[in-house]
C-alpha cells in the first residue's frame, strides 16, 4: 500500500520545506500556510521517498522536504502518472497537473551532485477535495487520467 511518509511546508518559495505533523489542504487552493498555495495548477508538490533515496545513494545528506516537496510518498511511482490522474491522499482528492518542472536556477543539490530528482520525478497537483493529511495516510490512484 502506498502512503505519505512526510508532510512539509515553507513560508517562502525557493526554500526547503520543513516537515510538520499534519497539513490542511483547501479545495482549489493547496496547503494552508504554504508559499505555493493559491489559484494555480501547482498547488501541491509530491516526491517519492524512492526518488530521495536515489540522491542519498549519490552521497547527499537529504531528507523529506529538502526538494521543496509538500508530500513525500512511498510505494507509488509518481512520475509515471499521467496529467489528469486523480489520487486520494488521506481524506483529500488531488488531480495531477504537471510532471516534473524546469529548474531555471540550479539549486544547491544540483551543484553538489550534478543532478536533482525533483525536475524529473516530482509531480504537481491541484486540490479537488480538501481535508487534513499526515504521515501514514494512504495514497491511492482512483482515476488514471490521460495526457
């Protein structure tokens, strides 16, 4: 079963996110209190623990939130999901809006390792149904979507 490993927020864009006990996702907004929330297509970011482990295997000391992801998951191949796929995360419903992103400025992780997983393996979603999410919540694909 896929699950949430950590939930993370930051007050400013462009910085690592800090793990917190739980977050509140608001419909058509994102995570209450997070810098990336708002009326746009990248309300919530997700990255798999398996992706973070790839960077750890390269010798980097990185953990949940270090790639500015809101939700760190385990057991689901996030970046293979198509745009439009819908996921339940705890009591919430998310729709995948973007796979990966272009990094305009190379982050410290890229400079340390010569690579970064977030631009290729991170995904972004909008909130269709809000609620509270915390570590341990189940993650499930409910609609495959299409590109």
